[in-house]
């Protein structure tokens, strides 16, 4: 029980590092508010450490966490890193869903359509560490690069068209109209995306490391996450 409690405490601490600043419906909703004393100069994620100067709370999900100084020395560098974080987060969210789905259904679907399975012999998703990427058809890679290029071109267009009003990660893609129009709503949606992206990046790293170390598909190593408990 002590070990379980310790794990729960560690998980709560880790997730708390990515919690957004409290939303306040006011004219300063996009900036950190003075909570009294010197608290405004301290990191929310690391209360014992000073807040990096560039992390002023104006970006969604900003809680003053940058112990290695990756944000850079100026606002342009910070926004470039935010752009990279959003794009990596989006890819990770897709990967963290596609990885276990492939391990669960690839062989069955391949058999149904008379095609070879792309999984490894032990049933793992193909990757640099697991191997198997050589089985993927060239057509897939061409389509993937082409789609990535189209997205990047659209992203560049948004940067040129919106100029100072451009938001990092804006690819002009919102077919369901989920992005709110109001300022606070936008901040909330951006915070949800960045938090999910950060968790997904940690999760996909866990998938890769777990399968590389143990040689077992994640859907078999932790089936309670991926299969019905009544199955």
C-alpha cells in the first residue's frame, strides 16, 4: 500500500507541473496576476525556483516551467519553441492512439484483406527500435511527406496573413468549428490542447521505452489500459 501511495503522490506531482494557471474572467486573463508578495516572480510549477522572465503567463499552459532554459533569450525564440511543442504534441496524440490500435487490429485486418502484417514477430508496432519500418510501403511514406508539406504550407500562409495576430500552431484547420471565438474560450482550448499534447509526448516515449526494454507489446504488458476488463 505504501508503494501504491508513493506512486500516486509522484503522479499527482508530475501532472501538477503541467496544470494551467487559474483562469480569471478579466482584462488580464492572458497574463499572470500578482497574488501578493514575491509570488509573481516565482515559478508555479517549481515554487522554490524563480520564474523565467519570458514565461509571464501569456501563453496557454505556461506555469513557469523551463529549468533548462529551452525557451531562449527572446520572445521570438519562445514562440518558435511553443510552435515546435504544439506540433510535436499533436503528432504524439496521433501516435499514442495509433500505436496500440495497430497492435490490437493490424494482424486481423491484414488477414481479412489478404495483406502482410506490419507488426514485428512479437506483435509490436514498427519503429526505429522495434524494427519493421522496412515493411512499410513506399506509397505510405510519399503520402505522409506530401500531407506534412501541405500542412506546413498552410501554416506558413497563416503566419503571413495574420502577422502579429498569428497564434503558434495555427494551420487553418478547424472543420468542426471547435475553436471558440471569445478570448477566454480560446485560452482554455489552447490550454487543453497543450496539456494533452504534453501527456501524449510522455506516453509515446513510455511506449517506445517499454517495448524496447521488454520486447512485449504495450497492449499485452498493460492490457487493462487497452482491452475490456470483461473480455
